[in-house]
């Protein structure tokens, strides 16, 4: 490995460490009070002091997010196929979906609480509602961009619409689908944490709200770090899944350079 | 003997009979079995419409289309098609791309599950016959443009259709590759006695390959001229440089010029 390649490989770590050092130093030099902006060491201390609640709540948030995300994947895939299948369904549903997507999902939480009470269910549903839209749009786009010539080749052989869907439509849609999962999982975290902060007794969102009420600012930041770690881990998982399932679609060096 | 493909006084419009755009009007055409026919004309003259009518992808509002003695009322299934874009599936290898039609069309569709090896061998033979031996395991994007177009041709032929429809199949290739593929098509036609309809705007291509060339008018398309090409077969590429060949090309060109006006 050349020097440059090594530096590029290490640079994410170097930049992170540099950020932490600057942060710590600024807090000390400018004597920023801990309740305003805690230094990284104080946040690390909070991790140690509150490892129990942090672990328990991070699992709850992760579980909530993943269940909501799984619902979004199932529902989004189905709806996307439906919308891509027929122009009538597309024309009928598209304005509705746009309208629904325009609603800030945090505004739905009170209604969900009204229906299901506070806690787990509204958080799962918020994660689901906020994350299914990109999946629908991407699956439908994949279907809508089948080459008409290829459709002709197959139709001339007597292929039914279902045949074309199975042999061409669905495989073709997969890169769009897996691409959308990276966006959707990130949004699912937004949904679950919003709902946890507004209407739950569990989860990282709730933990942060309580920490704020008790003025435990380092713990709030520890909550943020946990969310960042979970978000990055899930994003990476989706990126790996994408590469494994649809390697054929990623032959271009464009995105890598 | 009645014609293998016949269009009798056919008119077709897009966007409804009344107020729609008339693509072809009063077009009549008869093609014998095993004949190689080229259709040339100015762009937008409804050549591609002709293809869709003859394969049963669309139906005329006036006149009748017959293929193999039957009126066309649904996709004909005995046709193979290839277009300017190779439209191969990037997630399938070249060989798997060839097997796609067999997974659709009966009776192969029923049998391919049990006799996949047999069908794969057939696909390999076909690839060899167009000079793509040992390329079957590569993905389409690992092949050159000319090789992809050969694969596309093979895909059109794998189910042994009686009718081959080619819509400007060499339009996107460089001149040398194009001439190479002319010879591939020429040999396939000679070996299989298949009926070929080639839509093109390359007059040299039409004259080199076809038994008969039809010239279409600009939209709405009609047949304005028909020229039998008597050059003896098998034809060598050298024939394209002879005076007789040039004269035919020249003659057809004057028809096109008239058709454009």
C-alpha cells in the first residue's frame, strides 16, 4: 500500500480524533461550562456512569426502529410494485402519497397516541410512516424505466405482464430498492426517536428528554452518540446488503473515485 | 403460394382513429417464406410501426395483417426481434440472457426446468456460430458493443423463430463492426432459411442483405417503390464496391429523396 492510500484509509479516524481533541481543548481553554457544552471526556464519563440505562434504552430504540423499518420495507415494496404495475393506480395514488409525505410526521404522533396510547406502538408506527415513502418511489421508478424495446421483445413471445414483471421488472428494481433502504433506515431512526421523545417512557429519545429535565447535559450528548453509532451501523449494514445483492449494478467506478 | 407475411391495405394511427397521428396509410406488402426483405425510408415514416403490426404488438384500424396464413390478433410468438439497443439484462450472463426467451415461450417454458443443460448447449452453439464462443459466462457489460449486438441477435434466434424482425440493429455500431455483422446475418439467413424483415436507413446494408427492398414514403407511410436485388448469393462484401451495387443504391436513394419531399 502506498503512503497516500494509507493516509486515505486512516483519514476518517484521524479527522474524528482531531475533532475530539479540538472540542476538548476548546472546552478547557474557554472554560465552557459542562451544562452548556460538555467536553468529550465528560460524555465518556456519562457512558460509564449510566451504562445500564444507556444500553437498555439503546436496545429499545434499535428494536423499535427495526420493526418500523421492516414494516416500511414490506409495505413500501408492495405499494411500489402496485404503483409501477398500473398507470391508473399510479395516477390515483401518486398525489395522495405526495400529500401524505408532505405532512411532518411529528404532527401524527398525537393522533397515534390517541389511538394506541403512549409507548412502543406509536414509535414503531412513526418510524414506519416516515420511512416507507422513499422505498415506494424507488421501486416504482425501477419499474417505470424498463426499456420499451425489451418489453416488445418479450411481449412478441407471448409474455404476460406478470412474466415481464418477474423476469425484468423486479430484478431491475432491486438496485433502486436497496439504494432506498439506506435512506429509509436513517429516516426510521428519526421517526422512532421523535415519537420516543414526545410520547414514551422508554428509548433513547425519552432518556435524553429526562436527562434534559434533570440538567444532566453529558448524558444528553451520550444519547446523541448512541444514536449516531446505531445510525451508522444500520446504514453500513444496508450498504453492504446493497453491494452483495446488486453488485452487477455497481460496476461503474464513478461513485468510488 | 400465398405470402408468409402479408399486409393488405393497412392503416394505423397513434392516439385514436379520429384526430390521432396517422403512422401508415393504405400500406400493402407481401413477403414470401424464407425471403429477406429490407424496408427503407426517411426517419419517422412508420417503419417501426410496420414491425409492431407484423409481430402482433399492435393492430391496424383498417386492413388486415396475416402471418403464416393466419390473421394477426395477438402476439405472433414465431417472431424474434432485435433492435438498435441490445437491451440485454445486466444481471444475467450472456448465456442466461439467451435463455430468457425460452423461459417465456411455449413449449420451451414448460421444459426448460428439466432440460436446462440441453438448452444451454443449444445457446452455446448459437453463440459459437456468431463468433462468441467462450463468451457465455461474461456479463453483457463486459462485452464490446458489437458483441452485445451479436448476443441480442442470438436472443432473437434462440427459440428458432420462423420470422426475424430487425429494427436498425446495426445503427449504433462503427462501420467495420457493422459490415462484420452484415455477414453474420447473411450466414444465419442462408443457414436457417428464415424469413427476415430488416428495417434500416442504411441503403448499402439493405442492398447487400436483402432479396427485395421496399421504400416507404414519409408519414403517413406507404410503399412507394419496390426493388428486387438480383445480385447472386452468397454475396461477398466485395460486391458492395461494384458498379452494379452502386447503381442500385443510387436508384434507391433517388426514391428516398423523392419520398422526403
